[in-house]
């Protein structure tokens, strides 16, 4: 099966049908997402905390991340696959950022684009914003870029925590709006809005001519993304307010493994007929 193209995603956007996106972090989770028929799969750097047990997404390096990108890309299916630009792999120079994006695209021919977290700046600051320059450099080199604005987790310290963005002042909302427009104008094929008041993200979406994908951004955007481990309840503990849990895979899995442990303890498993292998009687006789 070939992957969906950006043109096909845009057709959906122009038809005003919501674009569906979910994260995946390995072959199995990508297979589930592909079988479900989602439009886009994001190999998000949140896999660092959700699938690898790190404390922060800032801890994962490029090679370790690429290993997961490749694993996701081995699953069959038609989703458009996008990879995050991990923290520390693009900030030191435009050249470094371009090299990282190329390395991600080269991880697998199925990688269709990259996602870049972009700081929201306004006025004169915007002119010199590094991540906007990098986004432009990538787009001008033919690398499809989705600009991620609003709450940008890699910048959590700079933002003083994981907080809603653009809700406290008109200036902050305007900075997100302006940054989204700048990203569109420099060539991004879509904008991801995270943790932005739904009125603001709807307004931004209506003013843009490229699709917006929201997480914690309400239903007035062009599509939605959720972290698969949140949706499936893969991990212990609370999920963020912006997410929705459709299952409790952690609890279910623990239950299944406990059944197995009990079966082993009580010698119900394995069953020699169902799970075992026979030796011919004459071979057995010779052997004895
Ligand atoms: O890394 C990730 O999973 C993300 C989504 C939450 C948008 O960036
Ligand atoms: Na991310």
C-alpha cells in the first residue's frame, strides 16, 4: 500500500472533513493505527516519556529516535507518516537542523515530513526567530514541514511549565496567530496547535489556507491528534485533560499476564496436546 500524499490530505481539508492523526512509537502501535485507517501517523518525541520511561522528551537523541521511526515505518498501511525533530538535534545551526531533517527523511522512504516546534514571537522578534528560519530552510529544500505552535513541550522550561498558551493576553494569542501565518507563508503544509483556547485555534484555522491539527485546541481545527498511549491507557497514572482514554490497556495487560502466571503456577499451561510437540513412538523407543 502506498502512503497518502499531502495533496490527498489537503483534499480532505478542502472538503472540510476532519483529518485524523495519532502517534505511534513502534511497529505494533503503528500497525494498530494503520489497521484503524488513520490519515496520519506522528512519530512524536513524546515516545521518550510515554514508551521509553524518560522524564522528559528533551532526553532522547536522534539515533534512538530514528530507531523508533524505522520501526513505525515497517507497518503496512496508507497513513502519511511524520517524524518529530527531537530537542537538541536542530538548535545549534540551520545546517545542523537541515541535516537532522534529512536524516529523519532518510530513516525510511515512508517518512513524508517532519514536525518542528516553533516559538511564538511577535513584532520585531519574529524577524530573527531561529525556528522560523529553520522551517523556511527546510521548506525551501523540499522537506515537508508541519509547524507546531502553542504549547511546545521541548520549551516547557522557557514557558514555565506545561500550560495553555494564548489565553492570558491578547498579545500572546496574537503571537500564536502571527507565527501560524508566518509558518504558512514560508511553506509549511500544516500547523499543529497544542493547548490553545478553542476560540483562538478556530479563529486561526479560519484565517489560514493550510490545515491545522489540534491537540487541546478544540473542535474548530482541521484535524485532531492524540497520543496513542493516552488513548489506549497504556501507562499507569493520569492522562492530560486534553486527551481522551478509550481503553485501559495497562490494566488489561497486567490481568492477562497474571492469568498466564497462574496457569504456569498451577501447571495448566502449557498443555502437552495443544502447545507441545510429539516424538514418534519408535524413535522414542530407540532413544530409551
Ligand atoms: O510528541 C508528540 O506526541 C506530539 C503530539 C502531542 C503533538 O508532539
Ligand atoms: Na512532540
